C-alpha cells in the first residue's frame, strides 16, 4: 500500500482492523470457549490474503535478496504456502537450502520433496524429458481422490452439467502437454462422467469440440511440447530476474532438479 501511496490513516485503520480480527479468534468446544493464540483461524475471510502477504514478504527478504543459493534457483513459483522451484546444481545442496530457509523463521516449518525426473505440484505432474530436453505437464490426482462430479440426475439446469464436462475437458487440453497424455486424460474423464450418469452422446460431442479446438491452437497447452528446454530457461529467467534471482541461461538441463516445498 505504501508503494501505491495509500493514505497513512487508511493504512493504520487496516492494521487496526486486521489486529482485531486476527487476535480475537474464539472457538467453542465441549461448551467451553477458547481463544486461539497461534496462527490464523481456518475459514477466516482475510486468512488467505494475510498468509499470502506474509509469505510474499518472507520470500522477498530471504529467498531473493539474502540467500547464498540464489544461483541454484533457476525458477520459482508459489501458490499460498505451496512452493515449487527448479534447482540447478548439486542435488545434495538442497538440504542446506532447506536448513537456510528454516533458520530464517520461527513460525514456518517445511516439508519438501525432490524429484530428478518428475514431481507433483498442486494438481500438476511436471516431468523432465531428458531425451528431448523439455519439460512436460500432466494432470495429477492424489491417491485419496474420488469421483465427486455432479450426478446427471441432479435437478441442476442442463447447461450447468454441460459446463462441468466442458470445463474439465478444457482444463485437460490446457494443462496436458503431450497429445497421448491428453487422450488418456480424456478417457479417464469420460469414464468418470459415465459413472455419474452422463449420456455418452453428450460426452462425445464435447470431447470432439475440445479436441478440435486444441488441434487448431484455440486451446493451447500452457507448457507446449514444441517449447525447447532453452526457450523455457529464457522465459523463466525473465521472470526470476524481476525477483532479483540470478539465472545462468547456458546451464544444461541435465543439471536441473525439481524441488517441491510444502509448509
């Protein structure tokens, strides 16, 4: 807000209101009232925004401007408290990196996963295709995933049911890199929707439309199979330099590792 030149009184008011909300989280259990004295209340309207602001401040201070590992972080992204980065260099140094960021805070604890060939991040599985020197993406579902799509017999309007199917198909078209993996994902979706009572004709109609639009480039994969590894590194370096991250564009893809952190 300071950068946007917001009035000082408004900043003070927001700070006061935030303190009031975050410091007065009462819960009732077994007819007793308790005051939460650590963390942010689950479900609080401002909880996600506050957590995101804290993480943005923390990563800028300790990841991008005060880290001996800056040259190793080729690419970095974060969604709330879930971080993913491409690590460049000795994989054994990742433990030192974890220790470094852990020592910089007393309110965050990190669990992490390192993948040389592939790794999962949110609902995506990222793969390092070393033969073709490119990255690939596909849909990831947790082992506990269950088919919870709306039943076709529901009283919801028909256009909403159709939109659910098309939304899932378009998501697959945009998130999956390889055509073979896209076809497999479409078959999975078709099977799941059939088990919920959706007509085969409706599914085939939507699937044909999405496939055609993907083939002519209207639904382009976010991580294209035509993008070479060198192109990805260049695009990434432009983003990370905005975060004061040092990137060496000529490092070989074979020395890069995918690291996934979860707080």
